[in-house]
């Protein structure tokens, strides 16, 4: 059985519950405080600072790469709303002549269908988004322009901005398109240096071909080869101290044992280890709901349950000394629909959370009546009286699970909880 760690009902002081409900109602009509992180510290004793990869962020919430981060206006709105970080739409790598080995993934289709979904595993209700687009469909030069403009907006509002890239992944024993790895990585790094002046380029590598129901995804050995070799190929394009690489793992079409094997292959077997992991976006159903064989990627409750189950298994291996290397930092993604779900990921060591579906729900799904959907989503994530981050951070402090540093409920302390206070739960597997 796969169970969540947090109980159904939170424990906190009555006065705190009253304050949370008051703030939830007040901010519905006025918008969130401009200096939200300071407000949370002063009003509740909650510190939400964390890190995305190796980079400090003011809060753990970010936007995942996709259709909602493909233009400057979207990024500016997200930064103004107060996101901790934004990952830009995934660009398809190319060489100096403009050739793209993964050209088939550059599909222009921004239409998205948002609809309720019921989890097959638990019967829980959630939301799912489907669309036919894939990676960035414009030119690489346009993407570099978006990256530069987005860095400016991020700097102004204190929001970390990083690019996402899909590099060439060969079938079988074919060669990698090394010229695409070099040209794309070096071009992104040049924009980074021009804007920041120093520090390593931070970027995500997207592994979505392991998700889709293509011939590539059906070849387990090819997938494991990609995970062993791709980080080294990306890193080789730049000096070691000029790149901070995050690898975004997808859920393969195979079982949990193979999924765990992919994680271990990535962090234990390659010559170059990623600096952090992003885990893990979307599930794939080979047969669509109308019975056709075209299949479809989907999210919702089944996605979060699988992700949490696999992260729990990974932490158990770590705590039992079964891994040969430390687990890199993790950015969690997949059905992060509430502050409570964010903390379920954090209790398993996720230091940041990135979302996509939550930012495009129908307006009726948000409590806030003004502002952008990004701001409305943050309002729900923080202040929802039953499922918000504030409620459940106070629960963890009240029950003694966190709050050992001068009574401050620190998000960073949640992300290390599994190592000490939660150790017995993971080793014994009581939550599964």
C-alpha cells in the first residue's frame, strides 16, 4: 500500500487556524503581500527559502518548462507574481548550421485541454492537461533572445530563470550528434555570461523521449545508455565550473523497478553526475481513453503517487547505504496541486517544486478573484486553510517534526527530515 506521510487533518493552534482563514479571505480580494516571504516570517515564523539545484531561491515554487513559459510576457508576469524560479520552454538542440536531430519534437501547437481526472490507483480527483505540442518551434536565435529578456525580468524581481533543452538521443548504438551538444550549450552559456558576467550556466536537460510511446522509449538499454552518457556530453561542451546541470527524468512506460534503475544509472554509472534531478513529469498510457492506440501523456493523482513511491524507495536505498554516491538535490514535479502535496515531496527530500497544470485551471478553481493565474495559484499553495503550505508547515512545527532552530518552521528543515526524524519510516517502509 502506498500512503502519504502527512495525516488527513492538521494539528496546529486554534489561533493560527483563525489567522490562516483570515489571510486566505483577505488576500482573495487584495492580492498577496508584495514582500510575501517576509510576511510569512513575521506573521507565522515560517521561512520558505530553499534552493533550486545549487542556486538559492526565495521560495520553493517554480514554473516547469512548457507552454506557459514560451514568451517574455509570461515570464515577466511570473516574476512579478513572486515565483521562486521559472524554467523556459524546452528548446531543441541544433548545430551551427541549424540542423536538429530531434526536429520531430519541434511542434507548434499551443492548444491545451484542461479537464478533471480521477486517479485509477486511489480514486482521488485532480486535474489533467493534454496538448499536442512538444518543444520550442521557433528559431534558436529567437530562443536565445527570450532567454536574455527573461534573465532581465528574473533579476529585477528576484526570480531564477533557466533554459531547458532537448538534445539528440540516438536509437540503438548510433552516434550522438556531438556538434549539436556543443553549439547549443555554448550558445546558451554565452547569453548567460553576457547577462550575469560570471557564475555557471544553469540549465535543465529534458528526457521526454523516455516517456512517449515511441520505438525509442521501448528500448530499455537505449534509455540506460542515454542516462549514462548524456550528462558527460553536455558537460564536455563547457569547462566543468561553467555549468550547473539538472536532468529532468520522466516516467518511462516500464515498471517501478526499471524506473528506479534509471535513477540509479544516472547518478551511479555515468562519468559525469548531474548537479540536480527534476523528478518526474507525466505518465504515459499506450491506449487513449477512446480506445485508439495513439496513447497519451497524462498527470493527476496517479502521477504524484508514483513519484512519491519511487522517491521513497530511493531514500530507503540512501539511508540503508545501498547507493555508491550521494543523491543529488531534487526538484519535484508532477501533480503538485497544493501546499500539502508540495510538502509530501519535500519530506522525501525535494528542495523545490515546479508546476504547470496548476497555473492554467479554470478561474473558478481558484479562491482569489483578482490577479494573474500565477498569483492565484500561489494564493492557494500558501494560504488554503485545509491544504496550504502555511497550514501544514505549522502542523509540522506543532508536532515537533521541524522548528528546532529558534522555533522557526523552515522549509529547508522539511527537506532534510527524512534523514533523521523520518528515518525509521523510510527504512521500515511504513508509508508504502
